[in-house]
């Protein structure tokens, strides 16, 4: 007993040096970004014990090279196909259906080089701005499936919508349709234990992306699979912001109406989303190296150009962020943004400021209420100088805004899963559709203007008159923004 007491006394006496050792070993030897390195160092030093636990949950930087691999031969074939297309575009040997696309060759080539994003131009795009529209369409698509259904979602609830969707998938599995369901271990941590029981009995396959160590406990807060896609028979694919749960139908008392954006694609871009799913599935399952869906993708009859751009901690480049940056810096008329979380890094922040100062109409729409308070208050702290530069900010008042969209001028639109924040840029696995089409762009502008009718503008005067308590919250959360 005496030796145990002596041990505690020794720990208390040497607590500072032990904490300092943890800070050096866990932060300086793993992190490369100076801002986040110093932030974590201070957290561990000034919050002994608690800071170490926070780092385990939020600050780990796993070896990215070991995180994700596609079979070398498959990866080589994909790279050759995409780079060959890039060379044709550079040498003016690629024929664009829509001549206006030629103005954005540099933009297309950037995504080809950084994300191996194949450009296709035979796509039809259908837009959904409410959960009921999106899930009604998805259920109809599932009911028509003949060969395969691949789903990949961040959050899955075992509530009414979750059960309805799973019942439909179970019926298709019984019919002999190949059904694979991939969900994130953090986003699906509250699923009932027997949720997939009947689905698996029927022949459905389930995989978990970074499963938690225990049911409700995981050290991997970072590196979550934030993607939300569904591919059906190589004919249709869905991508956007809606997860699976009753709240996304607007049934949450806390959030009310859920305003989000999702799209359905028909055309060659479906193949790129299928490949995205295959890569993620193989990473999660590990032993399914032979899985490679060889069902041909049906050619589309549309004219929309599309690139499916993925990014994540396994990527060499922050491809989606770079796409956002390029849209901002190349815009001549407008940049309209909807994002639930606004924590830009320095490059995006400066680009928005310069665009507004240059006369570009920059409008950013954010929620009026937080679902993650620290992120919400950190986001508000970035608004002041941008308002002075001419950027216009609006808070959406008709429920909760979860839409992740970028609209550039009259032609380029981005719709997908990536928020305008550092977590989406560097820490989460994301996927966006970059769309080159006047009609889609115009419909998105029209919807943005409809949403403006449900917004309040944050003017310079309103911002400067906010209370000292709000300013204090913003200042504190701003310090944490590199790790939020």
C-alpha cells in the first residue's frame, strides 16, 4: 500500500515533465502544420491528462500511406485512362460537346492531375432540395434495381426512415440483387445491434469504415468517411448532403425543416462514383480484393459535363478545396456558397476577400442555429473582415441549412459532401460532383435566391453590435478552429 502511495506522489511531483514528454512525442513527431502543432502542444501542457485524452480523440495523425490502397494494377489503369484524357485536352485534341466548356480546360485538367477525375459530358442531372424528394426518388430507384445496389453513407439511423430503406434493400437482396451497404463507424455508432440482421440473412453485405473500439467509444474522431453516395445498376447514382434518418426529412424538433442538396446522375459519371465506392469498400472490408463490379455503366443522353472529385487524408492534394479555391479566384460575376460550417483556411479566406474586393458578387449562406456549437461560433469569428471587403453573409431561418454547394458565374457548380471547413479539406473522406452546365447552374441560382427569402442578412452594423458574450465565444472557438 505504501509503495502505491509513493507511486502517486512521484507522478504528482513529475506531472509537468511527464506531460511535456507526451506533448513532444505525440505532437511534434506526428504533426506537420505549425499552427495545429502549437495549438495541441498548449492543450496538452495546460490541460494535463485531459489534454492527452483530447489529443487521442481529435489530434491523431495516422500514417496516411497505410490508410488506403487500391490494387496497383487497377490504380495504374485508372491513372493511365485519366491522364491520357488530360493530354488530349491540353493538345486541343478533345472535342467538347458544349463549346463553353473550353473556357474551363485549366479547371478540368487540375482535377485530372490532382484527383484523377475523369471528365464525362453525357450526363443528366436531377436536383433535390428536400429530404422527401430525395428519398422518394431513391426508393423508386432501389425498387427498379436488377443487378446491384451500392450505398455509402456517413450517418445511418435505425429510425423510421432507416428501417424503411433497409427493408427495401432486404427485399432486393432476397430477389438476388447484389446489395452492399457501407457506413462510417462514428456516424453509425448508435445503430441498433440487430439492425442489419434480416438484411444479412437475405444475402446483403455490410461493411463499417473505421469501426469504433467499443459500441459508443472511438479514438478516431478524425478521418471519418463523410461521403454519401448510392449507385444502382450502373444507370443511376446519387450524391449530396443527405444522410439517412428521420431528421433529414425535417422531422427533428430541434432543427425543423432540413434544407439540403442532393443530385441524381445518369451518364458516364456514374462509373466514377462506382469506382469511388469500390475503393472505399475494399479498404473497409480488407479481404475482398476480388470485388470489382464489371457491369458496364449505361451511357447518358444528357449534355452536362461532370467530374467526380474525391479528397481525404489519403490524398496527396486537397482536391476539393483546390476546386473551391479555383472557382473563387476565376469567378468574374458571382460566387454563391451554401455551407453548414464556415471555417476557411487562409487560402480560401484570402481568395474570398480578394474576389469581393474585385467586384465579384460573393454571397455565403450559413445556418441560423448550430448543430455543433464550437464550429458555429468559430465560423462567425471569420465574418468581420470579409464583410468589410464586400462579402455578403446570410443566416438561413427556415430550419437547418446543411447544403454544401458552390455556384460560379453561369456555368460551374459543385455539389457534394464537403463543407467549407478545415475538417472537410484535410481530415474527412469527401466526394463532390463538379458540374459544367448552364441549366444546372441556373437552377441552383434560382434555388439560392428562393432560400434568400428565408434568410436574414448579417450586415457590418449587425455584426459589430453583437454582444460581448458572443464575441468571447467566437474568440475562444477561433483558437480551436484548426482542430474543429
